C-alpha cells in the first residue's frame, strides 16, 4: 500500500510539472515582454522534485513512527485492560474472602463467648465439687446445700435430726450459739421439739431406729409361753429355710455340671413324674414350687456329701470365717482332705464349697452390720428418752 501511494504521488508531481511547463510555454508565446522588464527566473524542477520527495519520505517515516506508536499504545491498552480485569477479579475474590472472614470472626466471637461461659461454669463446678468433697467430711448434703446457698429450705433427715438432738442434749445455749453466732447449718429448736413429740417410745417400738424383731424378742427377757412359742416357730422356720437354701445351692452346682455328670441330679419336672409313678403324695418342697421345672434336684448321695460339707464348715469355721488372704483355698483343701470323694467329682465339690464360703462371708458381714446397728439403736433410744424428758 505504501509503495503504491508513493508511486501515485510521484506520478502526480510529474504530471503537475509537465502541465505547468505547457502552460508557461503557451504563455511565453502569447505574451510579449517589455524590453524594460527582467526576464522571469527559470524554475529548477529537479530540485523541486527532490525536495518534494524528501518531504514525502519524511512524512512517510513520521507516519510509520506514529503507526508504531499507535500499535504500542494499543498493546499497552490491551495489557492494561487485561491487568484491570485481573485486578477486578482479585478485588471480587478479596471481597468474598473479607465477607467469609467476617462471618468466621462472628462465629469465632460467639464460640469464644460460649467457651468463656462454659469454662467459667466448668471452673465453678470443679470448685463446687472440690468444696463438696472437703465439706462432705464434716457436713451432710442438706447442710452443704444451705452453705452453698443452693436451697433456702431443706427437709432434714433422721440422721441429721439425731445429731442435732445430741448437741441440744448437751446444752441449749451451746446449740443456739453454734447455730446463730457461728452460722452452723442446724435445724431450728421448734423443728427439734416437733420431731421429739412425734417419737413413739413404746417398749420395742422405735420408728426412727429400726430394731430387728427377732433380736428384740430374744433380748426382752420375757419368759411367757407365747414368747417361747414364737421363738420356737422362728427357729423352726430358720432351720427349714437353711435346708431349702442348701438344696437350692446344691441344685445350682449340679445344673452347672449336668452335661458332664447327669447322675448327680434330676430336674424338678422329672422328679414330679417319678413321684406320680410311685404314688408318692408328699407335699412338694419350696424348690419344686418355685422352680417351674427349671431347677435341678440333687441326688440323695450328693445331698449326703453336701450335708457332710456343711458339718465340716461349721466345725472348722465355728461360724467365723477369717478375712485373711487365701482363706477360700485353705478351707477347700482342708474340707476335701477330710472327705472320701472320687477324683472326677472334685471340681463339683470345690465349686460348692467356694460358693458356700462366699455366701457365708456375705451373711457374716450383714450380720455384723445388723449387730452394730442394733447397738446404735439401743444407745440412741436411751438418748431420745432423755431428750424427750428435757424437751417436754
């Protein structure tokens, strides 16, 4: 395109010069000059052409430079547009991140508040638990609730009332001083008086302190015929209950080894069928009544061995089982050495002895607890009788 435009300009300049020459030659022929006037200067068209060509080339170079500048400006504009788009996308992403971070900050603040509340609650609970742990060695649960202001009013238990009555028994002034001046949580005087009026102090009756009726009958000192009959009835029932318990335990052991040694006993259903075939109309035992056919009745030979074991346990222990370590193993070895038992039945006998010793230990522990409770009840009864005289 540029080559064509330069050629066209060159041809135009040549045609213009030729036309000017023709016009000037025609004018020279037609016009007559004065002799006095100077002849016109001769124009150097070659120089003019060269100057025009130089101007043309200069304009051409300027045009090229401007075009190059325009192209560079366009490229710069495109790069700026691209960078602007990228910056806009980055700004939008940053806005999204800012919004997300603001939401996260709100959630974090709420979590921090909840954590602070929970930590405070946890600290207070741990402090309360520690305080309760240390206070429980001295105060009761109702007293701790009053000290920690969890309750304004409490329902005093019998143990708390009895302890308060013991303090009141020693001195009323001391009781009032400890309650009012030292702020020790204690029941009021009116509560103690109201509770003391409701105590039933008849012989052998004390609702607030449970006393075993059998022990009360034995320790009452009455020798009437009705009391003696009651004691005999209690002893008879106790003996029958012991027999039933021994038979039940023996049946449990036989049931455990029933698949290995079926000759040691039969189910209660099979025993009932045998009784019907033999026309035995005896009254069934409590084991038959309670089992519904699911328990095992030991054989007579096994019952004889069990009775021998019971006799040896009473002879060796004298109803006092030692608490030393290894006592169960020691008793099992001592009892089995004094009995004539087949080797295959030794695990059965050892299982029975082990369970029997465990039951005896539990019974002796409960019996000791009841004896201690009875002694406390008697001393408390004496104190309450004295307190009732003082309060009324």
